[in-house]
C-alpha cells in the first residue's frame, strides 16, 4: 500500500472510515517515531470528525510513549479487522428476521451485513449519491433493491421493517452519519420502526472527547448557479441516541448510552484535539 499524506487523508471524501483507517495506519507504520507523532497531531487537528482516525492517533501517541508504535499499530489494525467481522456476524443474525431493511449512504460494513438480505431499500444520499454505490453493490449480490430519491424518505420508511445505518463517530450523547439519517430516524420513531447503528468500537470516541462533524462543503456539488443564493452542503449530522435506536458492536447490542465510551485517552490527544 502506498504512503498517503495527512492532507490527502483530510481531503478524501470518497472512501469510508474503515478504508481510510487502514491506509492511514499503514502510513503511520512506515514513519519513524517523530514523524509518526507529527502525522498523528495533524490528523487529529484536520480530521477530528472521523473517530477511527482520532482513535488511531490516540493509539499512536500511547505506542510512541512506550517505544513500539509500529508493532502496536499493526496489532491495533488487526484487532479492528477482527472486530469488524464479529460486528457483521452479530448484525446479520439480528437483521435476518426482517424482510425489508432500509439504509442510506455507503458503508462497507453495512454492505457486508445486508449482502444476504431478501430486500433492501436505499436512499440516494445527495449530493455525492453514495446510495447508488450501495444499491449497485447489493444488486450485484442478488439482493432485491428498491431505490428512493431523498425527498421520498417517508415513503421508504413506511415500507421497511427496520433501518440499518453505519456511522463515522460515536459518543455517549450521539453519533454522526450522512445528512438525512436524522430525518430517517425521526420518521422511524413516529412509525415505531427499529433503528440499528452498526459499528465496531474503533468509532467510539475516548471518554471526555467531544463529538465533531464537518460543517460545510463545496456548494457547487449541490447547485452550480450564479445567483446570490446561500447553498447549504453538510455531509454529516449529529443524531442523538433515542429509545428506538440500538448500537450493534463486536460486543453485542448496547442500549444504555452511558456505556458507549472508550477508556485510555492520551495526554497528547487531550492537548491537540479541538475540544470546542
């Protein structure tokens, strides 16, 4: 795998958190301790909205202090990979009871969970249309796919049995995912449909670290116009934990939000993470 600089990782809005985690981890392994520390600091400051990268930086800081960052990061990535497989197996058992599962955006973990489902309903997820990638991959797996434009979110939720989504970051107050997730969760709440968030614990922020998400992106992705119109283009949003939302991790279902946290935050992370 080729080395990827921090700026390249920060700008990458195409790949999912799992892919970026491994590419970033391999890049850190290739660096000496001083270079790895500098890389991790820049990563925390530039991509604090993606908790797997924050946790990777935290592990890097702790490993450098112990003098074994290369082996420690290799072990950490292996643990994450094994945890992801456990999450997929547990989530597949849970969703197998539903005939029609709804989802949105793109998550490699969600794809793996749903690849053997009978029917999946997918929202398009503008402005980057990640839902199309999800629909294509599931269709190629032989799944019966129903595809909806984002304004048809209510129509989709009426027809599904449950909603399954991935996420980018998790705290004991909320999780972040593609814009549109909050609306889908609210409709599910109104219609008494269960919502499952599927993630391994690499996306759970350390205790005391606040949840961040990226604010605005290029308005031309939404609409190229010369008119004096303020265009809002937020990729991600915070979704607070609600009674009908369950988090599926490698350790099973977590229902009590106070249990959603990681221990072992490093002094370097506390120093360099944007706390506001």
